[in-house]
C-alpha cells in the first residue's frame, strides 16, 4: 500500500492557537518552582478573571479537538480533566458504544462516587 492510499479520506482539522497566546500569555511550565500564591496568579481562573484569556479562541480549539477525537477508536486520558471526559463522551456518541479507554489518574467512576457504599 502506498502512503497516499493510506491517507485517502483523511481530513485535517486545525485551529492555530500557540500555547500561551490565547491562554493569557502564560507559557507552559511558568508556575514551576513558584510559591503557591505566586503560582495561583498564573492559574487560568485568575487570568480569565483579569480578562487575559481569549475564550473564543480557546472554545474554537476545544471544539476542533473534540471533533477530531470523536473519530477515535480508543482513548487514553485523565479522569480529572474535563477535556478528557468530553472527548470520551464525543467518541462514545459517534460510536454508539463505550470505546476501549484508560484513565491514567484514577477510575472514571471515582469522580462521581466517593466513599464506601
């Protein structure tokens, strides 16, 4: 099989959003080594409250990611991430069944059910 045959029917979906730009100007890893109070000023919640986050660009990037991920056959993510959970739901919706998946941080059910039964 030629590489062009393998690419038949493949669509590319991309939204240009350099890391740090639409997120309020904080580069990846900028909070590493900072004390808690200083680090909290770099959290997305604080940057959003200050009007530094381009929510339209971030939503467009999230939508593009979910559209692309919804065609996946399996998924690896983290249960604590809303984006991971949305991606898993998007894949499930497209497939009509739960795909094979792994959550790296904890079982998915532990987010909604706590304590002993």
